[in-house]
C-alpha cells in the first residue's frame, strides 16, 4: 500500500509543478495508461489485472511468431480494468502492492480481518506509485517520498517509452530497472546534459537470445547520484520487490552526507579523472540486501571488496604505483578508512606515523634487522593493546620519543571502534612510504 502513498505525493507534486488539477483516476487514464500500457510493449507488467494479455509475449512478437495486437483489444482490457477498480474490492489483481485474496499465495501479506476502508483513488495511486520504484542490481527496488526525486523519475518515463517504440529488439516491462539507470544518469553532473538528456547514456545490454534489455544499475551508483544532489539530506526509502513472490525489506534510512563523503575525499586527494572506476569499487564488499540489514545505510555499507584481511589480520598491503588498477584499489581502501574515521586530520597523522616508523626502521645498524622487525610487529597490531605494547619497544630504542609519545596518545585516546580503522590506515600509508623510499 506504500505505492499508493508515493503515488499521492507524486501526483500532488505534478499538479503543483504543471499547474494542473488531475485526480488519481484522471491521471491514470490520461497520462499513466497512455505512457505505460497503450502500446504494443508495456513499460511494466500489469500482473493479474485485465490489462495483462497472457496470450501476447514480447519474445513471440519480436520473432514474428504472432502479430501485434489490435488497438480495440487493448482498449477492451483497459475498460475492464477501470470497471474492476471502480467496483472493488482492492486486491493484488487491480492494486499494486496490495495482498492477494488467496491467503496461501506467495504474494499474500498485509492481511487482516479488519475491514479497512480503501478509497478507489488509492488503487489508481498504487499504479502511479509503482512506476516510480528505483530498481538496483540486487533485484530490490526503492521508493522515495521526496517530491523532486519523483518528478525527476517522471522525466524518464517518456524517454523509456520512446526507446521501447523505436527499438524493436528492446524488451519491455522494465520500468524499475530503467528508473535505476535513469536516476543515476540524471544525477551525474559530469555526464548529464539537460539539452540532450540521452547523450552519453547507454543503459542497454544484450540478452542471450540476441534481444536487448535495460541493464541493472548498482545501488551505489544510484545512491551517490542522489547524495550529490541532496547534500544535506537524510532520506528514507521503502525497499521491496514485487514478483512471483513479494519481498518487503522495510523502511531504510540513507545517510546521504556520509554516503557522499568517501567520493568527495577521493576527489580531493586523488582527483576526479578515474571517478567511474572508483564508483564501481565502493560498496562491493556486500550486496544491497546485506547492507539494508545494518538498519541504516551510510559510509559503512560502502566498504570495498578485498581489503578486510588488512584490518582483521594486520596484513600490510602492497603498493604499486605503476599499475593503475591496483593503485585505484589501494587508494579506494585508504579513502574508505578515512571516511569511516570521519576525521580528516587523521590522514596527515597516519602519514606522519608511517614516516616516523620508516625512519626508525632505516636506522637499524644491526645485521639482524631488529628495528625493522619491531616495526613489522607494530604494524601487525589489530587492537589498541597490541599497538601500545609494541610501541613501547620502539620508544626504548628511538631518539624520536616526542613523536612516538604523540602516536601513543592518539591511539590511547581514540574511541575503541575507530582504532582498527586507524591502524589499518597507518599500514596503508606505511606501504606508500616504504615503496617510495
């Protein structure tokens, strides 16, 4: 039923923007149906409603096995749908996101023996709202209640319709997937051109049967686009999936400033020339479903894949500035750690500590490389206690007592949860210093 709420928010925003006064039914009939369903290829599945024609499949139409249907037949299905909506009661066959009346079906849910009043307008609004879900690679979709996001998604409806009408091999019924691609593109300030909205935009991929489809967009690309356009906002989205089985994740808060933070830090320290590669790395350690299980999504959900051993096992990573891909990965790990620490001053502190430790290691006159081993033991520390104990040994043999004392104070006074992240950042910075020396 949340789709009806989103539909209402959108319709109010639409009427306000275009100085119109559409009711839910009027918008459904004149705008929504005309764009989504009054064509040979639908923009979304009509489910079990009379709008859906089970005898017509896009695959068969595309390969010429059956002709396109007549306008008369399509109009008849539309008339039956409106009549069924107006007659009620509301169920999954005529209201998107509502439960089926069959309590044993996989799409049953939200079932109650209370006789809740459901306005006919809510049924029409559920259709409108369902066209505003943002699909991501996990198979889940997001519904935001932000008016401007909904209006920006609406902009993409006609673009998708034009592609479907003008591209014979492009399959339909992918509005949510399209919305994910569109909003990521629409909010990419480096590539989106309002005067030519589809320039540098290629959301399509090949299917196994040589047809075309809209590729799923990553959830990180969608969220960073939204975060960059709403710099001070914390938004909540309803996360769900409707299909042969309905999935409800629930309402998930998105901390947009914290989501944006690692991308801004990367741009600051390493530039914007490799933005596309960088955006593909953040958030790869876990899927969107697992990220939602955190209860809220912020910078912690953007953990890059492949760095966990460096923190949990005290492994010193290898730095190689001659290989671009590895350098980007390395820098992404560093920036995510800095974002998790949420204290940019610790970037310089980590560099200072790494330099001090490298100087101590190079001062070793002992053939057994005792000092070098002491630094190795220190860098292998994964908690505050191990680090302080290893640092004591270094202090006893180093003239840099003031700097080492400062290091000990930083670690000692740091919140316990931040210590593993900072120790890992030190390891990364030491790898850079070690390579350069």
